[in-house]
C-alpha cells in the first residue's frame, strides 16, 4: 500500500508505505482486500479496548463477558449511525456518550 497523506497541523506531505510478506499467490487487488479486512477487525478491537477498556474487564463469568461484548458492539454500531447523522465533531468518548444518552 502506497498512500499519500497530509498532516494539516504541521503542513507536511508524506507517503505511507506498507510492505507485506506472503506465500499466497494472489493478485494485488485481492491482497489489498485481505489487508483492509484485517485492519477493520483490528480497528474494532482497538475501539473496544480503548473506549470500553475491554481488556481490563474483571468479570469472571464467561456468559458475562459474552453479554458485555455484545452490548459494547451494539454501542459502537449505534455510535457509527449517530456520527453519520450528526455533523458535530467531538471526541469519540463524548460522542459515544451523547449517542447513548440521546443528547443532541
């Protein structure tokens, strides 16, 4: 992946280059699709850990973990829909809280 990026704060342009090693015999488009799917999942895990502190959860019950994980993912889904509907910019935590509480 070779992506041009621009940092607005420092007015710098740069390129992000990612290199992958694989034994798969696939086209570049297929490898890009696989890479993007992987990072979607990693992004979800990052959100669950950073916003909800999922790794720090001390619930012992496996059923409790499953239920909380479902509620966390539901909250993220509701938040995505909320962000699409609103033009306001604020932090993820504030935006998520406003979404779940129904605050405009």
